[in-house]
C-alpha cells in the first residue's frame, strides 16, 4: 500500500516526511496536481458496480485502490502547468483528481473539504471558543464606527489579515501589526479588517498536533522588545524554540478542536501571557514544522510518517475479514 503526497516540487517540509517514510520502507508517490496532463496522468473506470483508478507519475503507475493515505500538504492548482492552462482545465482536472481520490479507502491528512473549511479565520475563532480555548477579543468588520467603538473598549489592538498570506507568486506573508492610538479606521470600509486585542506575551507557542499526539514548542519573548514587535515571524530572535509541556485544559481543547474540524493535523499558534494563559491565535491545517523540529529535536516528521503509514480503511477491512474467517 502506498502513501500519496500532494504538494509542490520545492517543499522541504514534505521532504522530511518522505525521508522518514523511506526509512520505514513505506512506498511513497509524490505529485503536484499542477503537473496534470504534463507529466502526470489519471484514469478512473466505473463499470458494473465496481470502480478502479490509476495515477501515472513520472512513468510510475499507481492504483488508487492501493493508496493507504493521502497527505494534502501544499498542492498547486490542478493542471496549472499544462501545455495550454485555463480556468476550465483546472476545474475539470481538479474535479477528476479529487473526485477519484475521495472514492478510495485512503486516510486523509487532511481531507480537502475539512482543509478548505479550516482556513476560514472567523470559523477558527468560533471553533476555538466552542472548544474551550481562550481567544483574545476580536472584531472582523467593514464598519468604521464598529472599529472605533471596539478600539475604545480595547485600546491596545493589532491588525492582521483575515485570509493569511497575500496571493501573489510566490505568496507574501502579511505581518501582524500594532494599531496606532490615533487611527480613525475610515479605511475599514474598503475591505474586511481583523482587529484583535494585543496579548502582552512572555512567549510564543507553536503546538503541532498529529492525530492525538501533541508536540509543543515555546519561544520566550525578548523582555526588552519594543511593543510594536508583535509578530514572531519578523521580530528579532533572542531564543530558539524549546520543548514545552501542554497544560491539560489546552490539550483537551485542541483535541476537541481537531475532532470538530475533522482534521488529522493542525499547527496551533498561541500567545502566552504573564499569567501563563495560552491565548489561541490560529490553527494552520497545513502549517510548516521544520523550524520547530530543527530547534527542539521533536520527532514531528516521524510522527506524521507513522500516521500516514498506518493502514487505510480498505486494509483494515481486509484484516478484519481475515481474522473473522480465521475464527
């Protein structure tokens, strides 16, 4: 049985997991849906009550019914690198590929439907609240007056994008920024704006969850840092990421979050305040982890590889059937 990884060609995070799967002797096929019709081919047949499908990648033919798991890492748009790309071809290719893969017994990390839903920041904030995780006061609005009133209630705010990275090529990270005290918020009317109470943090937390395995890392904040240095991705670093224990209530909350979100993997970001409270900021359903593993030595790639290598539903059914027959 084979593990299928859907991601771009240059993905160091995926490389780490491929290495671990290779060490375990697990067959792996890696492809970017962007290469469909240009080095990648597919076929699916539905005849007399049965179905079967195949993928051809670099001359290697793989049965879709022989897939044990699919890792939806960071795939490109289907057929984006075809000889004559078009929005129509992308839609047709996407429907064909993901429709066939949905029909297999493979396990997903993460399922396309769950992954698409999980990217919505308002939904994340609501689910985090529902899961019992502390969430800083947040407003998403296009009403300037609502923003002004929110700023009066919470004078120390940050602003961040609702959707994440700017969709240029390559994508550009948009930093979280502190809101100036004299902001009048008129520009809010031109696009949804996410305002959030700034957490005076003593550390940043990255909690990587694979299945029911929790791996937390903590980066202490610089006590002399300027209050405007709110985004750990751009602030000066005074410490590497260090392994951390997960408070029981946080562990319970994130596992509930993933169950409700139907995710097998999530990279959670928290801000730890002076009282030790972990404030939920976001959960990236395909977040990178290489920088954490390099600093902490935590076996994140190996944990993902182990999850992907576990039997798919078709294998489990066969195994159960064999046990039943034997008994």
